[in-house]
């Protein structure tokens, strides 16, 4: 007769279905872990509050330094244009027309709300230019406690015939389709700026606020380094190659002379 053990099955016991003492111990451990996790969450929340307080404090400290930096940047021709073009993301967004307008860009300012968490604004200040009437273009973001985001942007007052946002359609030669060369300035247009947002996040705003604004010199220098002269070491290598070539030619001349001498000796014999 085949037993339950031989079939690979556990024999039934009288206490089957009752609470296993191991399960009770596991449940107790999980409850203890939950209490500890709640304590950790409480500490993390306190830490976030402290970090926020520090960030608020040092935002005020940084403000006059940013103003001083802006004053110096105004003295450097095409500073912001160069920095933007050097950025791997933003640089791809600037059309030729955008670059012409960016030559008039004097300063950028990122102004966070006093409590930081409720929002911020990005302002681009331009010198008088032939493209639009505005000297300041601002885009502001307001964050609500429920997680929603409100965005408000300057409506650009383009001068006659200069609207590169709405008049940027063109027809490719030999093609009946109308192509759109989208301008960076569609970022200020509520209806057209969706292409700059991915998954609800505004990539342009994020790059300006978190990367370009804190250290624009980093990107400006990247552009400058591309035009640095070659190393002296490289030039030296070329000289060495030339010297080696000269040596080889001299060696060939010597070999020819030796062959000629040997030929003359054979003739005499």
C-alpha cells in the first residue's frame, strides 16, 4: 500500500487549519517593522523641513551674487547665446532665427518663491530689438498642494512680419507637404509649447533652472574650448616626422654611394 509520504504528500494532522506559531511570529515582526518605518518617515519629514529652511535662507544669500554676476555677463558679447548653444538639450532647440534673437538676450533670472515649494519664474531680458516689443519675457510656475501646476507666460508682442512662432511654416522644394521649423519661442505659447513637455514635465524650464542658471559659465566655456589651438606636442610630432623623413633620405643617399663605389672596384678587377 502506498503511503501519503511516498506520494509526496504530507499526512494530514489533527491540528491542520489552526494558526501556525511561525505565522504569528512573522506577523509580529512585520508590525514592528511598520512601527520603525513610521519612525523613519517622521525623521525624513523633519529633515525635509530643515533642508527647506536652509534652502530658503541661502536663496536670500545667493540673490545679490546673482545680480552681480548678471552685471558682468552683460559685458560679454553673445554670452547667453553661446551657453545655450553649448547645452546638449537646449542647443538643439534653437533655430537660425532664434539665434538671431538670442543675440539681444542680456540676462536670465530664475526667481523662486519665498517658500520655494510653491513655484518659481524664469525671465529672459532682451535689449531693444527688431523682433518684438517686449524687453522681458516671463514664464511662471505655481504648484498647488494637490500636485497641480499652473503655468502663466508672457504673450509675445511680435513686430510686423517678425512672428517666427506663427509664421514659421515653409514648403520644402519638390515636396507638397508644409513643414514646421519650430521656434524656441513657442515655449511661451500655451497652445504650442506642448512639444517641450514630456510626461507633464517642462524640460526647457527644468534645464534652465537646474543646469544653465546655477552655472552658465560651464556651458559658455565648453563652446570656447572647441576653438582652442592644437597642442605644442602635436606640432612637435610633425617636426619629428619630418626629421625622420630627412634621415631616411640621407640613409638612401649613403647606400647609393656605397653601391657606386663597389661597382667601380669590380670594374678595375
